[in-house]
C-alpha cells in the first residue's frame, strides 16, 4: 500500500485530485506525531528543509524505526553549496 502524509489539509486535498490518487491513502497529519507502520520504503520529498534541526533528527529517527530490515529511506532536499560555481554545477 502507498500512503501520502502531509500536515496541510489543503495539500492533501490537492494531492487527491492528481491522476492515480485513488491508489494512495492520503493522511493529513504531522510527520513527527504520525505512528508509522513497518515499511519497506519511505520517501521524504522537500520536507526537512522546513523543520528545525532538532525536529529533523527526530523525524529521521522515527523513519528509521519504521523501516523493515533491509528497507530504504529516500530523501530529496534542496541544497546550497559554499560557492555559486559549485552550486551551479549541482543545479544543472
């Protein structure tokens, strides 16, 4: 099963309008208070950048505890390099 989790009710409403949404269970809940079921794969898509450092660590710990042995956590985030040149190399 596939579960989409977002604490914004408006984002959940919009997600339910997307093609294929009928195959996903959407939940409007905070990722830090959500009770995770044992999972083979968890994906975080542009989430951690909006959290303070302590909450970032807590979220990663909760995800790790929710993974089945051999499971995977895929994390997508925006990053910034120390220089514009290096930043540009990763952005193109």
